[in-house]
């Protein structure tokens, strides 16, 4: 079945999907102000990895302060994130961008793609700073099954969109596209990333590996905006094309999230086979299920797990205010110079 529309005004034509053929990125008049706000928020939080000192981390890594299990947690997460960020960036550039026809959303996607490049840069910077085996870290998506399965799950969602004949002009094609958007924003950035954030930031809470922790706090702030944009995009497509959101399609998305939750629980068990101080694999079953319910809720799907939050300190980390002085902390309170306010 083909998606069709009546004659519309210029603003109405700025649809998320299947709008006018994009020739120039005509921002005005804005239709989706939320997309522009996300773009501005992303710009305000600009940062670069080499602004974060790694001296303490290098010393801690070399003097055997960390246990074997603690080092495993860090290595596994560096291995996952090093390739996962590039998967997200590739999906944005090669699959999502060309099918989104709304100008302000495209503006945000350009910003997000740059941020994904910064995140990939961050992991290279960490690996080089600690003197880690680059081959080992950057090939874990091949050598570590728990990481390989997560990456394969996401790559499968991109493959259909890379077909030269793929189109969102049909209901089936638009549903395939929407499944990709949900898979990357809700699952990859909204579920798969958050276990790693909790693991790495648990070190930061103990004043260990603070350089890596600071960079993960920057990345977490970026990813929070990515997730919020993705949720708005998904809900916007649902509102714009209600015929896509069938009962059968909703069940397909719920099944996809169930599969992702199983993959993420297995990943947590791989990272924490014996647990470390303050973190056990069993708690991550609860955490992943809790996070999955929050994501389902925000796109209008029923809760599946009803699990409690085992890491309340993560909520505090995510909700950090911007009251600290940037020049004193340079952690998560970074704001681009043009947005700083001087009293």
C-alpha cells in the first residue's frame, strides 16, 4: 500500500517521512520545534576528548590498583563502545539521513553524526592513553560473542535500508524504516549503552579511572539528547503516519526489545562473571529490564518487566544539574563558550 497526501501548505509539506524531495535544507518556517531545540542543546554541550586529562588513569592502570575483574569490565566496555558508536554514525549517515525529509530533523542528524565521531575519537584517545592493544579492543566485535551478537542485531536493522531499491513510500517500507529508528535510538542508545554507562561510572564514583569516567559523563549527556530526539522522532512519525502503528507492528517491536534485553543481560554477565565492588551481573538483569520498560513507556507501548531500579545513583548522574563552574570541574558541566553566562 502506498502512502499518499493531499495538497498541503509549505509547513505541512515539511513531513518527517515522504515530504517534498529535499534539494536544500529549508529550515524556515520551523515545523518541529523540538528538533531545533535538540540541535541547540547538542551544540551547547560541545566537547573534545583531549580536553580531559588522563594522567591519573594511566597511573592507576599501570600500578595494578585495579583487580583482574575490574580491568575486564573496562576492557569489555571499551571494546563494545569503540565499534558501537561507529555503527550508530554509519546508520545515521547511510540509512536514516536520506529518508528523513524534514529540514530541522536533518539539521539535528548532522549534529549527532559529528557527536558520534567525537565519541569514536574518545575511545581511540582512551586506548592510546592507556597503551592498550588497539587490535584487541577494536576487534572485540569479532572476538567476543556477547559484543558480536549485539552488533549483529543492529546491523541487521540497517541492511534493508541499504538496498538501492528501498523506499519509505509504502507502509511496509516505512515500517521497516521505523523499526530501524527504534532499534538504534531506543535499543542501541537507550538500552545497550546504559549498562556500559553504569559499569564505567561506578568506577568514577569510587574515584577510580576518573578520566574515562569524565568522558563517559560527556557521552552520557550527548546520548541523553540523542535518546530524547529519537523518542520525539518516533512519536512524530507515529502521529504523521498512524497507519504504520498497527497492533501487529507493535508486537513486532515488543519482541525486538525482548530480544535486545536478553542480549544485554548476556553482555552484562560476560563483563561481570564474578562481579566487582558495587556491581553484580544479577543486578543488571533488573537494570536492563527497568530501562527497557522506561523506553517502551515513552513510545506508547505497555511495560513488560516491572523491575525496580537497582542503581539509584545512576538517576542522580543522569539528572546532574549545571550549577558547577565549568572552569573548576570540566566534567559534565561543559558548555560551549558562546553559551556561557557571566555574572
